[in-house]
C-alpha cells in the first residue's frame, strides 16, 4: 500500500505556481487576481475561503474577499457578481457554496462570466469539459487528476468506479477518467444512491473514487486487492478530543481498506488539500487566457 500524500503534492503545485507568478512579475505581465464572495458565516465555508485567500498571498496572486450578509437579496448578489465580471483586473470569480436557501445557486453560477469561472461550475465550463475542449475543471476532480499525474499512476484500460453523481465531483470525475488524456482512458461506472448492489460494482473496480459524503461507507469487503482508492469525503463529525470539537472523516473506512489497497488517499491530508492547487491553477490559466 502506498499513501497518496496531498500535503506533498499540493506543496509541489503551489511552489510551481509561485515560480510562474514570480516569472510573470519579472516580465511585467499581469498578476493573477482571484475574487471570492462569501455569503453569511457558515463555519466550513469560512475556513475554506480563508485558506483560498491565504494561498493567493503565498503564491503571489492578488485577492479580493467580498463578505455579504446572510439575508442579502439574490438581486444584490447578482449585482456584486456583475461588478466583478466588468472589472478587468479580476481574472477569477468564485462564490462559495452553499448559499442561503432563498438564493438560487444555479442562477448565481450562471451569472459569472464563463471566462472567469475558475470553479468550473458554469454550464459553459461543464459543456466544454464534456466535449473534451479546453475548460476550467472543478477543483476536486482536477485535484484528483493532478494526484494521479504526480504519482504517475497508469489508468488507461482500467475500470474506475465513481460513487456519487454530484455536478461538482462525481459527474465531472467520470468525464475526466473516461476522457482521452494521459490519466484518463478508463472504463467508468458511475454509481449513486439508487444503484442496486453497489458492492458488486466496487469489487470489480481497479480505481474507486468515493464521493458520496457518508463517513466510513466503503468497507474492506467492498474492494478488491490492489485497488486504487480515492477518498473525497470531508464530513465534519463531533469529536470532543479535538480542540475544534470536530474531526474530518472520509467516505472510506481507512483501517479496513488501506491494507488491501494499492494506493490510497488519507483523510485529512489527501484530496482536500489538492483542491486549492487546482483552483489556483485555474486562476493562473484565466489570467493567461485574458491577458497573455
Ligand atoms: N463549496 C464546497 N466546495 C466548493 C468549491 O469548490 N467551490 C465553491 N465555490 N464552493 C464550494
């Protein structure tokens, strides 16, 4: 069993981005600029957005954080997005999800200029990805592809089973793994909550991506010897032994599955850390496309 270490890989990606930005600055090219909108004060969202801003500083990107009140109207939020769309200095825009119930997420995502959609959630980005055209790839599936690339894990011809069909993880993951790229060319089965006999599928998998959001769901008797296990779960569960009062749990029962696996991502310290590098790579790309 080999651990796929998100700490090591994300640090390497951040370092690469930093030298690219240093290089841009020396050549007098534009500094990439990421703008994030945070509505309300959801604990997890606060943490994620703070980490995104901190990484911008570390890499040398400019960043803007716009904080809006929980009870802001949808219309005001759309106006804020439009200001960022019009601002030529802003290369990437993200609106942290989830949003309060009275705001329609799809409307907000569609309001973002697709050229600045560094989350890859806009229908234009999703469509381009599905067609195999250049696209912003959502951070989690992109981070997983960067992980496979870093460890040079062969995927062509392998059977990948993706559990979970969300628009931001499972579905784009299935497209990437089945696509014609160096770390694609898999035969993909996309499983979800309505799948009959899930174990029948996972037992056949060479690669399993668990992205269903149920802590400890994937057990040892559900995987075949030597399988590559990618754990996307990041559920917060109460843990009084931790200073924060909670622990982060993955979708994989690590103690049972790790000894059987060929490669496995830990939680925490796996896929979660990769998403920042993926988002920042998209932001640099947006800047390069718009400003050279
Ligand atoms: N909420 C959870 N993950 C994400 C993400 O990747 N982007 C945004 N904008 N919100 C999220």
